[in-house]
């Protein structure tokens, strides 16, 4: 997401300061014109303020799908805490424009820590911004693209699965949205005053069950695998076990998030289809390994 956004911003003539705690992971972006990678120790308001002074827009993409424990604290620290620090930094630096990456179904009263903290971050942004910040919130369904952590993650799992894959929550529904469509919407919104203080649900043109998406991934990747959907009680059991597997390929919190379909009831869908993009990278057989980190 960040790589695609930085690339589009620079081609549109913007100068970009990329604040990151992991500059080595951003080395591939050094070739982009008018982009500077700024290593920082943390995302406190004081630290960010030093590096964003002189900018006119702050874009917050920071988020995690799982935490190292299971108390919800890290979700809160990353989603709500960093949003709060970013807003305080904007105030110090006199920045009046902010774009926030959230998630479809974000809700302060949501079923999972992930959805609750994304929702609380949205609420905090709206309250803080009443007088000082013009915000725009983007709430996508699952995002796909060449380096995604969704289809690639399943491809990596399928690669080492002998014959069949037991799949939790097979009937969960998604409207996958292409990363290129998401970043295009974000860049277009920067100077568009009609998007100020608005939230946008972003979905692709088609809806799929999780089982359909995983079977499609297997077919395109060239893996002959049977996808066996698990009933609810076994899905919950799998989440409880996988929560302790290195990299957390599936967790109890993921299970809770999947109880709500990630589809848009009302939105203008992004137009790029899964079938138009996914074969260009899944068919290469270069599946990504399980990993997650707090950026």
C-alpha cells in the first residue's frame, strides 16, 4: 500500500517524506524522484513534528492485523495511539489536511479488537478535527495487488499444503479492491474539498466467499488443492491453535473480524477486477512467507 502510494504521489509531482522505523524495508523506494526516507525511532508527536513541518498533508497508513499478545493493547496503541500522536504532530506543525487508512466495518463497538480500534481511531479523528484538521477516511475491503498479504499469504500456505487445505470461515464474504484503485482515490482527494471530512467505503466490482478466493488462488498459482470449509466450531478451534503459530497466520481476533462480511452496501465500487490483476503475480509462484510487523 505505502509503496504504491509513494510511487503515484511522486509521479503526480508531490514531494514525499516517508517516515519509517524500518528504512531497510523501504530501500526499493529510493529510486523514486522527490521522495526522502526519514528514519525515526518512534511515532510520538514530538518525533513526527520535527520531520513533517513544512508539509501540507499527513497520510496515516499505519496498522496491524494481529498483535503480539491477545489483550487488545497493541491494537489500541497502534491504531488509536498513533492516530492521536499524528494529529498532535499536525497541530504542532500547522498541518490542516490528513488522510486516514481505516477498514471496512470499523466500529468502536465492533466484534474484534482490530475493528474496534480502527473505529475508535476514526472517532478520535472526527472529534479532534472539528476545528483544525480537514480529514478524509478510507475504509477498504481486503486489498489485493502484487505484494499483498492476502492472496500471497494463502498462496504461500497452499504451496506447502499436501493435497487439501482446511479453511476457517469459508463463507465469509469479501469485495476485494485493487491497490491501484485505492491509492488513486487517495491522491485525488488531497486537494478535492468535496472529500473534506468524509469517509469512503471502497470495494471492488465483485463479491466472493473466502473459499472461492482461496480456491481461485490455488488454481491460478498452479496448486492442485482441495479447499475444505470448516464449520464454525472447528474454525474457532483453528483460530485458537494458529494464534500460537509463529507469524500468527490466523488468530481469534481474525476469526471475530470474519463474522462480518467485508462488502459495501453503499459505495461507488472501484472498477479493477481480481481476474485482471491477480494472475499477473500469483502465476509466478513466488508466494510470500507468513510475517507481520508493527511499522
